[in-house]
């Protein structure tokens, strides 16, 4: 009641746990799986032991400073804007009532459905020289191009804006959850100590929410570093575009891997900073009592300001680009919706579905192997596999392609030499490679969801079931599965949508003549056929809305102080 | 206005439901008052109304000669200069003990800041803990930090919401006595809220008994116990039973256990039917007495037994008996009356 202890006690009552690593079939399978999914990372990191001095000298002379500068500026800009657009609306909708605040609570999440490259295509279509906005400016004023100044969308600043508009919801989501979780008593006590509303936010609510905000920010940073579609389209040279260019332009896969390793250093550095700041500030809520949040009604002026501040990111990050896409799609859909498009749809959906199912099965296996055990080895392996989410798709593609090509070539050489049979390229350039890369990147999503669900089933429930004579299979079927059904569906859907949206890894690894919605959108946009790109883009956005709805449902049911809190 | 706090005829409704009705009381400078009542009686709402978290639709709240609220004007919480300790203390988990205590000390120079911190740390014996974080403190320590934090800016009044509810039962009375000493030493006017009469007795100079939104009686603990003004107060404070009686004259009431002498605080007309409050300490066990009652139940309380006794007529009484008088259930024992305070209430039948 007084101090919330670290909730590690969940598995304490289990009598079945083993205290150290045991070599069983179960554990061996876990090790093999973990090793398999750590191959891409190992390959990328291992590449630094094969110096490519000539290429590096060239890179250092020409583009490397650009990569570093642009990546850093992009990171800083997106982080800053995401904080601004995420934290303040989160506070406003949590603590105050103003016009439409109820709707904005979930609508602020909508830009999450919008992949960065798609919002980039939309705004370029709108704001480019030939876009509707500048055209009407010229028509109305009679100016010519060059007669007036107009901000250039395809620039570093543009990339920062685009990424911020679709990534701020991560910060919003976590900040809001943290604000809701805060005991209202802590805020009330600050008022008895002479704090007004702004002081209470600055001195109490914000510092308390900082660990959660940092988690949101780290997601933003990872997504920013992983972005390829936006920066490529805007012609901003960053690490991801650099990796592409080094591989396909210079034809040097090792240097590309080394560049990937350098990018990973950035990711790792940030993750370290984030972890450290969280360790320094791991607050135990001293108050377990929650009174219902009493939202304060804002007066007219303040309410209007709050409405504008909250509505602006949502409108610019979702409503405007979607309207533009719909407008363009309405012109083109009749000759886009043909056999080719349905094949595209089928490819994308089946690929996403297959990956999601596999990810769920592997996650279930790993989560169960971690239950009922205290083994730090097991836990480390599962954590390690979960790291894939922090690795940009481009890097994973590089890390997958190199070893798979090596395997194919070695096998082919071996077979040709000994049996005079050529196996050709057996796995590289197939769906298998692609799904493997997706799994490496998105396993973390399903593992985290499944582990959380399994963690809620206390071992004592198993024990109760055992006393009624139920078998292990019976326990899983009649107790675990019904309790986890919702979470398993969530895990499935999250991976499904992530795969559907994924661009750079698909671009590199897809089999010849095999296209997905994301790749087709990218190709059409790069051929300056934005109107044609609108239909597949809308399909991706539509799918992206599913997890947004699920997330907003789950947060509105988890308000602390409500009876529904479990 | 010599009182530090004055509540004049305050009524509060929340969402159309009447929570408090016509509450009036005052607390002397440096006094400790306790609002006592069962949960849901409105005592916490009253405290939050004084703090400024709730608004009344009738009546006034005065703190230190300043009218802080009436139905039209409502001074915001942060401008009332109050200190409040919440039920679970609500310490700021992101700040050390020292930073928690000095949270409200903004406008002091370094020397005075340090001086106030040192004073409080010493007053509350927190020397060993000032660099710790709240989660590593025990419940009692957390409470002292919360108290120090509330007292730091020298508020006009200190409000305590169920200050002992989060503590172990064994510690409560001891901590209540310590707390009273600390508050008395500082001389700050205090209002606390409790549902536990023993805590209220240990802490407060004066107690207001509340039930269903009404303030039933505002008095010292001794008077609440021995001279309750209503049967509800008599029922809530202490233990006892009501037996029927009839007023013989203004100093004597006739009951089935004999005539009881004494002066009732509320005058009752001769011949009137009444109920008489009989406390367990009014009934003494006496082996020589001719009046007998059968033991129906007994509860061991260490030094004493609390016997539930039954007369031949079926009337039940409670009696506190030293625990070396161990009588089995159903045994008849001799009893004797020794009533100092006659408490009668009119009976309507």
C-alpha cells in the first residue's frame, strides 16, 4: 500500500522454476532461434573487421559529413517537434475540458496510421511548384515561378516536419498514459503548497512523466533513424540513403554494412542515454490512491487556444494528407484498380499475414520458455532478439543479404564441385529472405505483447488448475488461451500492419518481379506519378488505422482511478 | 475573529447530491480539531472544502480572519496558505526528502531556506533521511516528511486527511501522540479527519462528530463520551447499550436495573419515557450483589473481559470486568451499578 515494489513477485510462487540454464530440448530450440535472428546484427557488426579503406577514404572525402550532419539535424529536429506536439496536447486533453477535447483524445493518435514516406508524397504533391497551392498562387497573383518565395518541401526542414507530424503520437501516447497514471493527490498537494496550474505541470507532472516521455522519444528516434522513404524522396542524404547508395551505387556491400554499423552506433548511443536517464529517474509512485481525474473546464479563450494547439498536429498529420490522397485517388482509381493492383494487394496481405502468424508462434514459444524459469540466459536471449526493433530496416536488409548470399554461393560451389549440380540462388531473393528480415525486425512487437499477456496470468492460476486435475495442455487451452485471446490478436495485427508499411527492407530483399503496396507506392512516387500512388498509399493508411483504434480503445479503458483498473 | 478557522453554515452539494448540510464550527488558534465519523459522512468533503478543492453553495469559510470562500467568491487552493497532509501522503516520488520538504520554499534566501529545513528536519527527526527518496522510507517516515513539507511555508492552518490510515495498526496510537506533540510544539492550528475514535482522542483538543452530512456535536472527547448530545453520538462514541426508563424527577430515572441518580444534561420532563445510556464501565461485577445477570458472550481484551450480560427480562448489558474474573458463558454473575453520568434521550413510543 505504501510503496509499490518492483513487480517481480509474479513468478515467485511458482514451484516449477529452475534457477539456472538447463540444456533441454526446449532451451536448445530457444538458443537456436535466438542465434538465427541475431545473424543480421552479427554480420553488420562483424563487418568492421574487414576494413575497406579505399571506399571509406572516398566516403569521408565526399558524403560522410553530410550523412552525419543531416542525420543528426533530422534527429534533433524531429525529437524537438515531437516533444512539443506530443507532450502539451497530452497534458491538455488529460487535465482540461475544452471543445472537442473528448474526440481529440483519440484523434491525436491518427497520424500514427500514416507512414512518413506517404505523408511526404502527399505534401510534395500539394506544395510543389506544380501542386495545387502554388498553381493557384500564380493564377491569382499573375506571378511566375521565381517571382515569389515559397518554402521548399523537399528539404531537410521538410523532412523534419513530415517525420514530426507522423511520429509525435508515440510521445503523445506515452505522455498521456503517464499523466493519467499520476496520482491526482500529488498534483493536489502541489496546489496546497502554492503551485498554480502551470507550476504544478512544470514542477511535478512533467518530471514525473519524464521516464515515459523518454520511452516515447526513443521510439521517435528509432523511427527517424530508420526512415528511408522520406529522406530519399526529399534528397536529404542520411545514413539510410547512404547505405543504399554505397551498396547499389558503389557496389560495395562490406562498406554498406560498415555504414550500417555506424548507424547502429547512433542507435545504441541513444538507447544508452535513454536507459541511463530512466535509471536515474525510476520513480516509484508513493501513492496508490487515485481519485477520479476532475477535468477542469477551460474558459472560452483558453479553450480555443487548446483546441487549436491539439487539432493542428492531427489535422496536418492526418486529415489534410488523407483528403489530398482521396482527392487524387478519386481521379485515378478507375484505371488503378485492375488485376495488377489486386495481385499487389494479395502479395502484401499474404506476406504480412504469414509474417504475423510466424512472429506470433515464435513469440509464444519464447514467452513460454521464459515462464516458469529464472534463467538469466533465457531472459537475455529473449531480450536480445527483441532488439531487432531498434535496427533500421535498411541495416537488417544488409545484414540478411550478405550471409544468405554467402550461404547460397557456398552451397552452389560445393554442389557443383562434388556432384556437378548447381543449386543457384536457393534462398536469397526469395520470400523466405524477406520474411526472415521482417521477423528479425518485428519479433519484438509480438514478444512484448505476448509476454505482457502471459505475465498477467499468475502462476497461482496454473496451480489452482492443477489441483483440479487439469493437464498442462488443458491449462493452456482452457485457461491461458481464453485469457490471452485479445492480446494474441493485438500481436498479430500490430506485426501485420508493421509489415504492410515496411519499405526499405522490402525494397532491397523482395524477389524479382514481386511487388507490395509499399514498394509500388514508392516506385510510382519516384516516377513522379503521385496521383497513381494515391490508391496503394490509401490502402496502407487504411490498414494503419486498425492498430490506432485498438490502442485508443485500450488506453481509454485503463484510466487509473476508474473501477476498470486491474 | 479570534478563532483561526471559522466555518459558518456551510452546505456542499456534489452532482446534485447534498453532501454537507449547515456545518458551523470554529477552531481556536493553535488548537487541534478532529472531524470524526463513519466513512461517507462528509468529513473529507468538509476538509477539501476548507482547503479549496470543493466549493460550497452556502456559507462561508474563514481562515485567519480572511474570508476565503462563500458561494460567490472562491480563493484558489494555492492562495489560501494552507498545509495539507493527504491520506497516503502523496510525496513527490521524483524528489529527495529534502527537496520534498522545501518544495514550497521559493521566496526565501539561502540562509533562511537552510534554517527552515534544519528546523523541520530536527522537529521531525528526519536527520538520517534527508537525501533518501520517498519509496525507501517507512510509512511513519513518509508521514513525517509529508508533515514537514506541509509545515515548511508556515501555513495558517494544517489539514490532515486520515493521517493514520496508511500506518500499521500497532503504530497508530504511538504516532498519534508523537504527532500531537510536534504540532503543539509548532503551535499551528490543525484540523484532521478520522473515522477512528481512539486516534481522535489521542490527537485532538476538540472533536466534531459527523454523520450523513451533519455535524452532530462539537466537543471535547470526555464530554462526547460521557455527555453525548444525541443517541447517534452516544452510539458512535464508545460502547454501550440503551435501556428503557422513566423519569421520576429531575435527578432520578427508574429502570429495570434500579433507580439511577444523576443530572441529565438535557432536561427531561417528569413521567416521560426515556432511554438510558449504560456504558460498560457503568456496570461493575460484584459477587456480593443480589442483582444477577447471565453471561451471554465474552471478549478477552487483555486486562479486562468485555462481558455481554443478559437479565431475566431479556435486556442485555455490557460490562468491563478485570480479566482475573473468568466466568464461563451462561453462568449468572452478580452486578452493581455505578453511574456518574446520567445520559437519557426521549423515547417515542
